[in-house]
């Protein structure tokens, strides 16, 4: 079993660090994520589905508050809210009444893709490490960690999770969730603000 921490240690070794320093940096990344109490950023989301064909690029804002609150507010081209409150997921489109879902983990597998995003902010996705093999790559001032399921059938429709991490700040730049039929969802973050006050009203469920 390859843990995310082990993968990160291998990545740091690949960029020329000693083994001890690579382990230290991997620990530092996981600690950095675990120490993230709040996170906000401007967001560009791309939803691409190959069959039936659908491609939507949306702009908005993302807010996270440890340990279990996440809000994605999209405003362009259409209004949409994705809200995580603990084990509850609310999705609201076009100002209609929000639809509620239950976030669960079956046989170690999350039932909703947004759980990977929450987990990344919580601890660098280490709680799902046993489900994946990891590969690493470096490009300029960023490191890319790509996770692929050990057992594809178990994880369908998920095919991969690709995280781009700024180095050496450890700030997340993007996450790409690869799906079957070359479909995908990407989240790209800009103007990040970490551990700054967040308006708690962002995480309130819209009144119906």
C-alpha cells in the first residue's frame, strides 16, 4: 500500500532532497493541510462530460472551514451552490430549493466527488490513501501528485485525482477529478487566503 505521505516523500526525493529531508517535507505538507483552519479562493470550475456531451466552465468562490464545512458558490454563467456541512451535502441550482444528499463512505470509497476536495483540505487526502497508487512529477515551482485507483472497477466512475501543489508554499493550485469516458471535473484556485476569518453565513443552508 502506497500512502499519500510516502508518495510525497518519493516526490521530494525526485527533486533532489535527501531521504530525511524528503520525509520531513512530506510530513510538513500533511501538517500544513491539517493546520488549515480556513481557506478561501477564487474558483474556476470545469465540468466536462463526454457522453452525453456537456462542457461547462464556471467562475465563483470556494470557502473551507475545518473540519467539515465547504461552500462552492458559482455565479457565472449560472448560479449554483455546493455546500458541505459534516455528512450533509446540499446542492442548489438557479435559486431553487436545495437538494440534500448524505455523504457516506462505502468500503473505503467516498460516495461523492466533493469528498476528495474536503479531504484534501483536511489532511492532503491521506484518509483515502489505501485506495490509490500515486505518481509524481515536478514542473517549475509546482508538484503534481496523481492518484489512480488500485482497483478501477471498485472506484467507477472515478479514474484519477490529480493535485497540483505549489512548492515550497504547499498551497493547492488545482484539483482534477478524472472520470470514465475522458470526462472530468477540475477546480482551479487563485488569490488564495489561508487561516483568515471567514463569514460563517457562507455555510448556512439556504432557506427554502
